[in-house]
C-alpha cells in the first residue's frame, strides 16, 4: 500500500454509518449515552480530518427513521447531544469554511433541534470548502417514497410525462439533490449492512467495513481507509 495519500485521487464525497456507540459504552459498563457522547467527539475529529484532506462532502448517518423506536430517554439524550454538538461546532464550521446541511424527515425532530439546525445552516450557508451533511431522522426508503410522490404528482399535473423520467430526474428529487453520489462508504462496528442509508446514492460507492466502534474511530484509521480506497480500481461495469 502507498505510504502517502494522493491528493488527486481523494474521494469527493465520503459517507459514514457511525455505529457502535452503545457497545462501546457497554464494554465499559457505562450508560449508552456515554457512548454517544464519546461518539460526538469522534465526529469532531472526522470532520476536521475530512476538511484538512480537502474532501468536498462528508455525510454522516447520525439518526435513522428506525432509531425513533429506541427508548425515549436515549432519543432525547441524542437530541440533547446534537444540540450541544451544533453549539460547540458552529465556530469550527465557520473557521474551516464548512457548510452544514441536513437530510431526513426533519419535521419529526423536536422544535428546539430544528431551530438550532436552521440557525447553523443559515450561518454557514456561504461556506464552500466542504459540505457536512447530517442524516437525521433519515431513511432511504422514506426518501425514495417522497421522490416517487413528487414525480407522480408532477405527472398528474402534466408537468412531466412518464417517459421523461430518467435517473437524473430521480436524483433531483432526493434529499441529496445537491450532492454527488458518495465515492466511499464507511461503516464502523463490524456490522455488514446498510441499515436503510442512501440506497440509491451508493450504487457505485466503494464500501469499507471496519470492526472499530465509532467512539474509537480516529484520524489514523480514516487515513488508512482512504489509502485503501486509492488502491481500488473503480470500473463502473466497464472493462478497464
Ligand atoms: C450508533 O451507535 C449511533 C446511533 C445509531 C444513533 P448505536 O447506538 O447503534 O450503538 P450500538 O450499535 O448499539 O453499539
Ligand atoms: C445505523 O445504525 C443508523 C445510524 C448509524 C444512525 P443502527 O445501529 O441503527 O443499525 P442496525 O440496527 O444495527 O441495523
Ligand atoms: Mg447500532
């Protein structure tokens, strides 16, 4: 494996399924929320590293539509940590020219969280070195259903004919319409599944699974994964 990262072969968009906070806490006989708290620190590190390496887009799966099924105490603890994260990170986002973006069923989030998100998104709206997207109350199937509803409504209105629906039009109706597809998808904690994350967008992503629990994920491992990514040959179905 190369020793140095090649700046010309960086993934433009990295997506991460940040998993394993609960197990990290359990191993230490701590409350699950302690794991989430530590996980928020790992988020800070990865955001800074991604920016430093000139990655254009970083998308983090922070809360899924399915995660609403967790106990109320865990859900509200996560919402509290999210607000604390936004409060603590807004200056870093400004200093590093990072724009905050969110995808998911945002209207399901508590009012206070939505207000904070809106404020940080507005404050960072003109930043253009990297876009940090938080997937919150996000589920790919719900996103696809929303897209189908919009296109069906347009067809009914007569503003689009079915034969004009293309992959580009589908992509333009997803929450990620302004982002390129992820080049690299990382999942921590050893689970080998996608858990309803970006199903359409990861069609040709390079996938990397690591057994590391999210709170233990750091810059060194991130760089190791990026080096692995740079060794891969992306063929997109063609012959090299
Ligand atoms: C990931 O950690 C964070 C969220 C899903 C919010 P988990 O909370 O899923 O941790 P494990 O998988 O139980 O270890
Ligand atoms: C996926 O992790 C969702 C997030 C990381 C936010 P989960 O822990 O919710 O996924 P499963 O239940 O292991 O599939
Ligand atoms: Mg999990």
